[in-house]
C-alpha cells in the first residue's frame, strides 16, 4: 500500500519542479534562460508520464514518454535555431548577430 | 516483488524527488544564466536518473525495465546535447558572464577569446 | 561488419523491443521505417569526413560506471552549494585540451563535462573546450585531466 502513495509523492515533487521551471521561464531575463527552463519542464514531463504510467498500472505509457523525450529535444533545438537565425529553413544568415 | 527491491526503489524515488526540487530551488537562486545551467544539470542528471532507476526496480526484469533503461540512455545523451546547443547559442549571442567570473576571458567582454 | 548492415540490425532490434507486436502489418511498417532511416543515414554518411572510428571502442562500457559515479559526486557538491544560505559560488571560465583523436571521443568528452553538474562545455575550437565551472574546485577537478585521459582510453585502437 506504501507503493501507491510513493508514486503520488514523486509525482507531486515532479509537479512542484515543473511549477518552479515555469516561474523561471516567466522570470527570464534572457531568452536563453527561458529555453533552459522549458527544456527542464519537458524533461520533467517525460518523468511525469513514466511515473503516472506506473501509478495507474499501465507501463505502456512509457512509449509516450519516449516520444515526448524525442519531441522535447527536437523542439528545443528548433526554438534555438529560430531564435538565432530567424527561420528554420536556412542557416547562412544570422539575425542582428 | 521482494521487500528489499521495493525499499531500494522507494529510496531512489524519494532521493530523485528531493534532487529535482533542489535543482528547481537552484534555478531560482542562481544569479545569472551561466550559473543557472549548473542547477539545471542537477534536475536533468540526478533527478531523472534516480527516479527512473527507482521505476526500474519497480518493474523488475521485464521488457518495461528495458524500455526505462533506453529512455534513461536517451535522456543522458540528448540532455547534454540540447544543453550544449543552448550554451553555445547563448555564448555566441553574448549573454554576459557574472562580474565575479574569472578565467580565460575578461568578465563582461564577450570576444571569442581566440587570443 | 558493414556499417549499413550494423545500423539496420540495431534499428530492427529497437523496433522489435519497443513494439512487441508480430502482426504482419506492423512488421511491414517496421521494415519500411528501417529502410527509410538507413537510406537517410547513408545519405548523411556521404558528407561525413571520415567513416572510420565513429563508434567508441569496447572500453566505453567500463567508462560508463565511472562517469555515473562522477555525476553522483558532483551532484552532491552542487546540491550543497545551492542549499548553502550564502550561495558560495565563484564562477570561472577555463579552457581544457580535448586531446582525443576522433570527433567521437571529443563529443563524448564534451558531453561528459556537461553531464557532470558544476561544469558545462560552451564551445570547442582548436582542440580546446571552453568550460564554465561553478567554482575553483570543479575547475581544478577538470584541469587534472583525469576525465580526458579516461575518455581517450575508450577510443578504438588506443
């Protein structure tokens, strides 16, 4: 019975960390602080999905967790590229350098 | 599931949760971007690692455990790669280092330091 | 073994592990995905500088436990700094030589530096990695060069 409360405690801790990451993302001040915070938020989402899969007794949610990890990684890189170059298609001109 | 494995999984989950929150506190307490990256490192390595190891002990020797190991390996590979992309972009953009930063590049100056 | 074949075998194994289904339709989807990914990988290889030494050697397996232990230690150190009311940080920038022979070795080294909290790699040029360290202790640990030497030993033919 302690098992179940265990997962719940972990999920609360992860949610608190996600909230802190959101506060850090809003606070900034630079765009890179925000991207860093959102990257943490995404990683914690992967953990949240994995733990909630165990909480509800459906470990197949791990597939979703892996997909979210992939999307988070590509999303971070895409946002960075957009911030630095102003578009996603070309990489030969920088904005404002 | 034996009681011993349960206990270890328990400890890992608690420790992972604590490290996640410590990293979060660091994210709020650190004075600038560059020091914040180290706080981010805590949640991304210790928090993720311990919580997933805790889940692996819950899963036992099953296919689920293999999937958890693969997620862990991916996060440990992609985390620093995404992090490096952020740091490199921030460095190229010229995010200022704190005034107390010492080392190869003078504080406040963001030349690429190629001597 | 041929690199294309190796990549295809790894992909097939990963597909079977993650799907766990053996219906003909799903296996066909898997085969199609593997073929597409192999084709893209081959196309990328054409532009890579060298095709040799892209995978780390077998000693990499011995390096992983050591790296995890280092991650554990530096995590404790950074956690102590964060929880200290005075926040005793003295950030500094250092350059450490990346004397690994292969790009893979250098990538593993830079990744390991970022993976251990307290040090983060910002840039690599002229065989040197620019590292941001949280305080003098982390910088000294890295400058002792133990991690670099260990990464160098994981390379093939070292």
